[in-house]
């Protein structure tokens, strides 16, 4: 039996297993970025240190606040492994000696940060756009070389950085992953020729001028060409691990958005403003702005900062962007679009246009056809969310899929409640002529035998 322990590093202070009453993480990712899940960490810490008392006005951690970083480690047979970088979301003293922390990952941090959006009629590369996100937020991203030069066109409205990142990933067929990454958000595709990013970490405080949310200096990532897939047999999986089917999806419909400059002029603001700088937000993307009664200091497709030197009436106008919308779809052959209840519709992906909508519809349709879901208890410290796995099931078959969710009890032996989505992998089969015998399961149209190549 492996010996496990947990460690929490907050600034210069480290909590060890003797101090940690409860510790768990919920790690998630969406392979298609249909959503952008937030991974979370919950901690219950024991401490008699007055610095952690909420009632102590002189405590060292007086600046405990949202977005403060902390690093979570699991020590397995003496080897210390980084679980992830998390940020404080809520904190309370449940007693004089117990401190409860609720933390989120970098995607959760992005959800706290507002983004002004923008519009790109001329293509912009993924690396340039996400690189600007890193400058704006102080969060590190590592982008798979296969997709860093993918081109983006379209509009992102005012939203959070998390919502903007989801739009980008969805449009290019990438996912965003934080669990077990060394303090960065990994952007990649499942079908990439490259593997998992590995990144070193070294201790130390932030240099002068470095964003304080990091408290670390990071070395550049090194991409591995291969990533080992993990195989699990019945002896490694806890009892009571069912296989279920996800809802049937017979098709997918995606709305493409195509933007161009328009000539229609609209009033964006008309009213009295006091002296100062004011942010005016638009309900739709605009261009060719004009103002009277003030000056435009900075503007984008969704907003303008107007400075007023003398209180008075301010009028702001602009011209609209014209958007044309087209429907792209993919259905099961012969099904058409009759069964609307089993056909998801995606209407608000504003970086999807005529150039990429057909590919997006096919990709999402293919993903929805992967319907098996395996839930199991697992002790496998080497496996993580996003990894490809092969799980032995009955009839000498395997499920091939990806780990989409792990709920890990860090303080209780590193047992993970794991969810894998995948499909049956027919490694080998022995064909035989004829139809199924009366009463034989339709899924066994072939007899399966190990060690025989597909024919």
C-alpha cells in the first residue's frame, strides 16, 4: 500500500498532513470546450497560529483575499508531486483553530476578471490573442505548437476572460486544462501529434515588478512528443463502477456568424456627464465612433472611454457591424432533423463563421456519438484529468476514452472518484458467418478473442 501525504504551500507558510484535517480537489475538463469547467480545492486546516485567526487585527495574513495563490502537493512514497496552483475564493474560521479555504484554479480566476472583448475582421493567431490574455491577467498559458498559429475571426462581446477563452477553444477545437499542470493553463487538442506539456518550477518570491499572484518564476515549457496512455484492469478499479450511456444525440446545429463593416449609424449615448473619464458600453459591436462634448481616450468594438473636461451634454455615435448568420448542421444518416429533442443547437459561438462552421459541427457531432461513461474509484497517482485511458471490461473488451473528471481525496489516501467518457475498443475479433442465435445479444455480432488482429 502506497504511503500518501498532502502539503499546502501558502506564501512562505506550509501546512503538512499533521495540520490538514480535510483536503480534496475536483478536477474537470471538457475535451470540446463546449463548457470551460472550473476545478476546485477545499481545505480544512488546523492551526493554533494567531496569524490565521480572523479576529486578530495584527495577523500576518491580514491581506487574505480572493485571488491569493496557494500550491497543493501530494507526497506519494516520499515523492512530492504538484497537484495544482489554486487561488483563494472564500475563507472562514470555523473555530479558533480551524480554517476553511475554498479555492479555484486559473480558469476560476479568469471567471473573476472582466474582458472588454473585441472584433477581428482580419484573422489573428491564437498565440497572439491568448498571449494578450496572459499580459492582461498575469496567468500563464502554454499552447500546443500544432494550434498556436490557428487563425481567429469574429466577435467576442464583453464577458469574462473565462467566457472569452471558451469561445476561442471551441472555435478551434481545443480544450483548456489546468489540473496537474505546473501553474499554467494548457491549450491543446485531443488529436494533437504532441503530448502533455511539462514545465519546471523553482522556488522564490516575485521579482520587483513581477505580478504578485505568481510568487514563482516559471521556466519555458518543453513539449513531449508522446504521452503514455494508461491501462486499468478490474484489480485497480473499486467495486460498484457502473457503465452508463449518455443521452442519444441524432444531430447538431451550429449558427455561423460573419461580420462586416456597416454604414448604419446609431446613437450610443446622449446625456449630461460630469468631469472625468467614463466608460460607455455598447449592446452590439460598433465602429467609426464620433463624440461631442468630450474626447475618446480609448475604444474597442464594445466600449469607449470618454473624458469630459467641462460638465455638460455628451453625445456618442457609431456605425454598426453587419452580421450575417448561416446554419450548419450534421445529422445521423437518414435521421434528418425530425427529432429536435435530440439535436443540440449552438447559437452564440461568435467566433464560428462560414469558414469553420462545417468542421465545428462535425467535430461536436462526433463527440456526442461517444456515449459510454465509466465511473470508478481509482488509486492511480500517475493518471490525471485529460489523460487517455484503456479500461478492461467484460468479454475481453476495453473502453478507450479520456478522464473528464476526478474528485480526489488528498487527505484520505489519494482515492479518486473518476469519470471516463469513451467507447468500446475492439482490439481483436474472430469473425464467424451467420446471424445471432435466438436470444443472443445484438452487441455480440462478433465473437471476441484476445491476441487476434482485426480482420
